[in-house]
C-alpha cells in the first residue's frame, strides 16, 4: 500500500476509508441523589450499630471515646468497610441501601460483578475520599457520576430495574 498524499485525496483520486463508529452504549448510571440516599441508608443500618457497640461496649462511654478518638474511629471504620465489602461481594454488588434504591456496584469495563479486591479497595478509598471531601465532590462534576473511589477501583454504580 502506497503512501496517500494530501493532494491526491483532495482531488478525489484516492478515497479515504471511513471507520465504522460503534453505537454508544447506554449505561444506566446511578444519579447522585440515588447514591446519596443509599449511602445515608447504609450509614444508619450498618454504621450506627457499630458506633453504638464501640461507644458503649468497647470504649466504656463517650468520654473514653473522646479521649481515644483515633482508636475509636479505627474500631468503627474497619468493621464497617469489611461488612460493606462482604455485602457487596456476596449480595451481588448491593448493600441494604443499594438494594432499597435499586443500585448495584459493577466492574466498570465488563458491567459484571466486581472482584473482591476491587470492592475492598473501593470501600477503603471511599472512606478516604469522604474524609478529604475532594473525591466525593467529583461525582457532582462528572457526567457518569463517578467519585474518586470509583475511578481508582474501576467500578461503576448503575441503576437496575426493580
């Protein structure tokens, strides 16, 4: 195949080959409102019992928790991440809040169930992005509503039919 010259193409002697465009895939991304409602539901159903257990059974009251805040939050967040990851892995990408609002966490490329390590990494980075707020604000800027934790773990939250 010889090199195509611009002049030959312009004069119509050589026709350029048009590449076929793939039709866009319509992925039903979850909205920010759905994800926020699901996160609030999960925080009340999963996080509040853990906080109560740590405050009153492990740390002997709020005063002890206030004296050892870092250790207290570690006692709360590590089980929360493990429980949420197990719900997402064994519950086919859904926590109780995600199930209530018909959402599902899937692999970003194949749109199938995300692997265990990706879910664990997503939940760890989700806690870190909520602490820094920057990763959380990303989902309001992007069209696909992905936060920093979704980008890093290559996962997507989609809306499913009931």
